[in-house]
């Protein structure tokens, strides 16, 4: 049994083999997340903080609660400990240019005549990505709030979604928003935070979703952003994820992924490269219904 040791105790140095195996299996089974051996000490330190927050005596008890199915608070608290949320507005700015050029520009006339546009931010974290998408849309289509344009933003972490729905961000984060968009769509919210205009947030619907479970989504989506999420999955899970995204893309729809990710498996034959870590549903896939 791994006891909760004092902070300076040698017992804190590393998660035991048995406990690491249990949490890795739970993570894979429940969330599809692959736990790397070289992250063991980081995971251990995060778990120790969770034990204090949950008033749990040791890691083995924490895992017992998880595996028994009665550990609701433990399960919810575990999710952010298994991943690292690094996000910012307009991260990998080339994706937003590709989205504007490849998805928005060809559809301007259709959208102004009542056409439909659907975008999915999968793994949206605190909302910076879907808000960046919305500002990109508004920059090109100021009338977007009156048009049939919607952005779905999902994440597995309920706490992080709650922060995303509030839509307040530290002032320092505003620096990654282009100056013209920052001036048009942000406003002060207290001494050290800012909020985004309703024109931005009004296009976005936040929802909890586990990407390895069933998706209650109808689609099709004209663009899907799933960036720096698949890196936490094993190779078979990644391949299934790409295929499921391809099935939900509209004709000519685009998929944007993280800089260290690559589309693999059957989806590689359905999605063609459309730029740096950007893919587009091929005409052959459209004809066969992907």
C-alpha cells in the first residue's frame, strides 16, 4: 500500500509499480488515455495533491474507490491529473488562416443566403480555441450572430468546462489575440481579467464528452479542431478517433490536429493534407460516404 508520506519523504519519490499499473489500466479503460512511464513521477505528485484535496489516506484507497464505481469525486478529480492543459488564444495561428481560407471563404455567399456552418472544437479546455474560431468567423462575417453558424466545444473535464462557460481570462492571455480582434471583441472584467463579447460566446455551446465513448452528435461538421488531444491516446485509439472524425465531416470539411500528431489508420485514405497538420475530406471519401 502506498501511504501518503510527508512531502520530504523518500516514499513520495515514485509511484509504485502496482499502483502505476492500476491507474494506467483505469485510465486506458475509462478514458482511452495512455500513461507513459516517463510521466510516472509527475502523475504521482499530482495524485498526492488529490489525496489532500479529497481527504483520502493513500493512493491505494483512492484507486479502490475508483475501481469500485463509487468514486464519483475521485473520478472527476483524476481527469485533469492525467493530462496537461496547455492552451492559448490563436495557438498555432496558421490553422485559423487555413480555416478562414479553406472553409469560410468558399462558403461566404452560401452562408449569407442562409446556409449552415458547423464547427467542433474537440478537447476545448478553457475555451480559448472555440473563442478563437468564433473571432475568426466574425472577422470575416460580422453578421455571423444572425446566420446559421454554430460552434460545439467539448471536453472530458467538467471543472474546466465550468471555467470555459464563465468566459473570463487573465489579462496576460489577451496578448495572443491579434490586436484588431482584441479591440473589437474583448472588454475588461475586473482588475486583472478580461471577457469576450457576446457575439463571440453566443456562437459557442459547451458540452462534456468523452472521446472514446459514443458521441451523441449528428454532424456533419465543416471543420473539426482536435489539437494536442490524440497524443494522450494509444495508436489504435488514435486511428479510431481519426476515422470517427472523418465520418462526421461534411464534403470538403477540414480536420485540424496538433503539431506532433499525424492521421493514421483507415482515415489516412480519406483525408488529404491541406496544410501544416490540416486535412481535408477527399472527394473519393465524399462519394463513398466516408
